């Protein structure tokens, strides 16, 4: 293994001691509040909740990156470094995230994904 490579650590708290993630109760309340919203806002909340993506990643999501049959959403990773160690521009990175069947069906219902694709 390369000595220069340092794997990012998974942290539950910031260096200041602030919690970085929602508790199960907070997630449940978030989903409950989402059910009171219009369908387009509700599905946005569901995408955030069920994929763990950043809001900016969800906002720039394209229909071509929703794989209905495979039940995956592919996000362009926005928080990666844009330059490598030699100061060269890196290619954009994507990650595919599995999504529950009900959420994919909801995306299709709200946006007509199958018809667009």
C-alpha cells in the first residue's frame, strides 16, 4: 500500500464535538414532515433520506441517471477534489446508490421517468 494514501475516516462527530448525522428519531420526523409536502418536495426529501446524497447532488440529478429497472440512482460526486496531486484536472466521478423499489416507483409516478427515458 502506498504510504502517501490516507483513507478518509468515518466520523460521527466533528472536530468540535458536533454531531454530523441525524438520529433515528430525527430521520423519522424528517420523513413524517416530508409526507405533508407536495409530491415534488416529498420525493426530494426521500431522495436525500434514502440515498444519503447531498442536496446539491440531488438538485443536479438527471433523468438519465435514474435506473428504474436496476433500482439505482447515479449521482455525480460534487465534493471530490477537482485536481490530482500533479495539479491535473481529474475526470468527474459518479456513484450508483441502490434505492428501495417504492422510491423508484414514486420517482416514476411524480416525474414520468420511464416515459422520458
